[in-house]
């Protein structure tokens, strides 16, 4: 809690107002007016950016606990530090369209992910990764080549939470919006949180097509990079269709996944707190998955592209073996902008994870009872300044463990962006 108190004291010392205004052109903005604390014209990172090195960072701290339900009810504090480094190949003297993205991350402290409440899915995504893969630190790296305005290709070790964070309305990756992984990055059971492979994107008039070819194992294991595709290959094809519905911006995404992997490697799905016996029950060569998601704006800010609030949903289904998740559903409302401040974010959503029938039946024979896990999460993210944000979060969940009582989890999150 010392770091949390330090950031709160810093905010008070800066004389933060509820609504920060943009600084006049040609002047250095005051600390409380900057979008990022250290990222501004003539700031410490400005010269590097002009030279082709773009650096952004985040420090997020959480404090929360299990209020009701089974398990430990002590309040826990922890946090994570992230740095995103972008290298512009053309500015660095290489060639046009080439870039490199690097993302080191570090987590510390304790979270509500393992309280003994009988939950299957992490309630705090911010501290779940990379820790569920048995690491406190991780680094992802991606090489990108843009060939034209319509086609690009990327290769490397991807942090899939970074990709989920870019989803309109619901995005945030656990740092800014929803904290429960079921909403922040809906679990499909076929895509590890860290992926080694390639992604191609092709923009056409009706849709944006994305093809992923990746190792089905989690790339937190160095063997995945040193000996890729040893256990099979996963293919993911998606089509995102930007359109208008009732005059409002709408996105619809269709996705299909097939993997030639055999059986279930529990290390490849560290985003699920599965019983150890699951690996012996879910055994099959090859599996598939399909999903549809949407984001529909009900109100848009004409002065800021992509800002506003509306409805969102994500629905997926799999063959249920070896995928431990037979189906999942997310439906909610949220976005950016309130009467208090145009930079505030808010949302409320319902989620349900349908457990594989094969897994439920197999574990029942061993005396372990599993059921669908579902719940509701609501959050309000107040922009103390554009770069310092305080979030209040509440989650009510019926745990997957059939013998556990309903859980209520409350938490706070303070994030500074620099």
C-alpha cells in the first residue's frame, strides 16, 4: 500500500482538477494537463520519438479482497509495471514500413486470483499475467512490416492481452476497464495469453481480415521458441466488419480457429485455474472454435474519434474436448465519457463460461464437482488527470466449484501513465 499512497499523495500535490484542459499550442503543458506524465512536446521522450524510438509506460496498483463467499477474506495489494517500446525502422535508417514492438512487464504483490473461493477464471487480469505461467516478469517482441495501406505482416512473441486491450468499448486489457479475465480478454481455450507465430492483416472495403498461424503452446515456455510447432499448429482466421447501425459506428467480428495439437497441455491455458486432473480427461487430437463479437456505439464524441459509449458482446463455442471451455458469453454496456469528465471510463457486463461436458463428467467420477461459472462486473475509472486514473471495481460471481458459495470481490486500481 505504500506505493498506492505515494501516487495518491503525488496527485494531491499537483493540485489535480476533475477536468483537465489541453494546453495551448507551442507551450509545455502543466503536469496535470498532460496525457502522459513524461510524454509531451520537448519532454524527456520527445527527442527519442523523433529519432524513431517511442517509449510509453504504465504503473498500476491494486487493492482488493473477497468480501463474501468461501476462502481467505484478507485484503491484498499488488501491482504491475509495463513499458512499451516502438522502433520506427525508417527513422532509424532501415527501411520504410518496418517497425519493432517490445513490451517488458513485471508484476508484484498479492491478488484476489487465488483466495480459495472456488473460481475458475482470474478476477484480476492485471496480476494474473504472466504470473499464472509461473513468471513474475515477461517480455514480448514483435517485428512488423507494413507493405501498403491494406496489407501488413507481423512475426514474433505476442502478448494477447495487448491485442484485447485495443477492442472498442470493452478494451483495456485489465489495466483501464474490466478486471475479470472473462470480460477483459474472453477465454477461448485455444489461444494462450502469450503466442509465438505470425499475424497477417488485409484491409478491404467490406472487412478487415486477420490470419494468425501460431504454436498452440504458451510462448512463456522457451521451448516453444527454440522448437516451434513441435506439438502442432493453430490457425485463426477472423473478419472484422466496420459498419453503421442506426447511424452509429458498429463493429462485427467473426472468428474461426482450428488446431492440430493433441490432447491438453495445462501450461497452454494458464488463464484457467483448472484442477490438475483435467489433463487426463480432455484428450483428443485436433480441436476447433468459433466466435462472434460486436461493439455498437449508442453515443459518440464527434471531437474525439473512437470515443463514446455503447453495447458490446462476445459469444464463442468449441468442441469441448480438449478445450475445457465448451462455450462462453459476454454482454455489457460501457465506454468513455461521463458528466463528471469526458476522459472517465465506465462499464457493467455479464459473463458466463460454459464448462466442457467431458470435463464435468470426468471430474465428477473423481469426486470433483464443476459447473458453469458466471457473474457480473461493474467498474468506474475516474480520470484524476489524463495520465492518473483511479478505478473502483465490484464483481459478483457464482464459482465453477460446485461446492462454493457465491463470491463478492471489491477492489481499487490506480494507474499512472508516463
